[in-house]
C-alpha cells in the first residue's frame, strides 16, 4: 500500500506589512506623520502663488507657440508645462487642473502629430485651467467643471480616434 502525504501548509511572508514599516523596521512613527502633515500645511499658503506661477509658465509656452510657430521645441516646452501641471494640480488642491492638464498632455503627447494639433483645442485647455483657478472650481464634482473636462476629453479622444 502507498503512504498518503497529508500536505504541508506554507504561509508566504506578508510583503505589504514589510513595505509599510511593520517588519524589521518597526512601525511608522505617528509623530513623524504629524510633523510631515504640519510641514505640508505650512506650505499650503504658498500653493496659490506656486499654482499661478505654473499657469503663467504654461501660458508663456502657448504664447511662444503663437510667436515662433509650431516647432519641435515650442511644442515640447508646451508639453512639459502641461505635464508639470498634470502632476501638481492635485497637490495644489485642484484635481480638475490635473485632469485638464492630463487631457492636454494626451492631445500633444505624440511628437509626430504635434504639427497637426488644432491650436484652438490647446487654447481651450489652457483657458479652462485658468478659469478653474479664477472661479475656484477644484474638482469634477462641480457641475461646470465636469462638463468642461468631459468635453475637452471627448474632443481629444476624437482627435486620437
């Protein structure tokens, strides 16, 4: 007769626990988290100015495209400025700007198609970002913000399609 093997239970290590500090490094210090949150809060008063500076850079990039034409350099500068705002919008408290800037990035992401990008659609994105700040529309939960970003995204999708 053959002998039956009942099996063996293997418990894998909890990798998540290790990544969040529950392993050999110990737990995350709540005081350190509080200190980081306080530092971020103290910087929040600068967010309005920093956001305004980023929008000014984006608008300057748009003006450069108008003045010098659609070139590899002018469109790359415009893309980089939009990409910066895509990354910073939510940090500055404007999830809507992140979404609009993301749509603008998708519009001008393909370097080979930038020359045929309709500048009116670029302008619409930049003007929408400026309007969001002006009217303090921070998210797509705002009815105007939602309609605006959805229309911009629809048009970009149509361009890509």
